[in-house]
C-alpha cells in the first residue's frame, strides 16, 4: 500500500482463522491502521491480494466488503454525533434485509446495557467510553464474521478500557473472528490467540500471543520494560 511514493505497508502477510482473535501491534506510523483500511476497501493495495473465506475481495467497494461479513470499528470511534444512539446502531445494519436486525439490536444492548438507557440520546453527548461501546455496537449490527478494531482503548480511562477488552473477549467467544490493532500491547496480547508485530510497514515478528508476551524485544519495545 502506497501514499504517493511512500510505501506504507510492504508486502505483509496477515491471516485470521475462523473464530480466532489476532492482535496487530506496533508503534505509531508502523502501518497498522493502513492495513485495516486496505482490508476494508478504503485503500487500494498496490500489489498482492486480499482473500476472505476463499474469495478475493481487494477489488470490491467498502460496502460490498461489509456485505461479505467484514466490518471495521475505526480509530477515534467515528460515530454520528448528531444522530441518536438508536439511529447510530441502525446505520450499522443499513445494508441488511434479513429481518433479523432486532435480534442483533437486543444482543448489542445486552452487551452494553448503558446504551439501552441512552437510545434517544445524541451520540455526541455520550462519554468517550460510551461512544466506544456505540461504535462497537454499530459494527456488530452488520452481523460481521470478521470484526476489525482499530485502537479501541485509545483515550479511555483504564477501568473503561478494561471493560472494553472484556467485551471484545465476549464477542470473540460468541464466534466472531477479531483482528485487533492496539497500542496497549499487554492487553491486546493477553486477549489474542496470535499476534503480529508490524515495524515500518513490515512484519518483524509473528507467533502465539503468549510467546510474543514473553519475547524480550517485544517487552522492551511495547511493554515498557527495561
């Protein structure tokens, strides 16, 4: 993936198995968000291919990729501040015609009871943690097979971030595959099955999450240990 002459991501190979949670960690500017946006169809890859459940998707439009079962919860939440919580959640299901949207709404409100209390409240009036819950809920309303999450704990108090990670674990436990981009490497690798370390657009390490947590280089670079 290139931005003009700058090659942001350099021929990486990343995979997520069905039902798996995979963490993608790395410093700012490593190419993590670019990777998710390319999978989502927001950027076009300059080479290689992207496949999902056996089919190539790198030529599809973003809304077609959502219809295939891939949804991204973006960095910074990106909710619709002038729309109510209910309207934001309905936007996540805009492409669906299966008649089961109400079931998924019930599921989201069970995961995030606070949203049930705020259904008529404007999204922009929610706290940061509540907005993150809303962004995740909106993603779930698309009924994804693969949920990609970009920095879900950014800007949140530690206790709120802990609750968000617990919910991500619960979502994954319900059978949704997760690709998690997160600067809190400790939390990400504690939740994940496997992980990739991305440095300046290239994969430098890959392995089981526990192995990466105990890797000396990872601990020094991303866990703040000397």
